[in-house]
């Protein structure tokens, strides 16, 4: 069952932004796991040597780590302030 939001979703709501970013990260992890498990499965089934598979997995894992660091350590979920006139 998908998560339910108790009020109207709004990207200006810090709690909603935080949940949305974490759900996007979870999707990113799931796609990484599915694609890389398929990649290594077929590499083993075909008894092939694909040196590029290490680069694909390592590069994607690096990007996934950067995404996770941003979501869990750097992102600021404080309230968004409307533009104030100068």
C-alpha cells in the first residue's frame, strides 16, 4: 500500500519534501539493485568477461552514494520562505 499524505501535497512543505526525496532515493536503490543484479547474472550465465561491468556498477554505486549523502546529510528541509521584495 502506498504511503498516504494526511494533507494536500505541496513541495513547499518540508516534511513532504523530505519524504519525497527519500522515496526517490529508495526508487534509485531499487533500480540499481535490479539492473546490476541482471548485469552480473547474465555475465555469469554467459561465462563472459565484461570489464566494463565493473565500471558500470562502480560508477552507479558512486552516484548512489552521493545521492544518499545529499539526502541524509546535506539537504536542508527547513521551511521555504516566499520571495521578499528588496
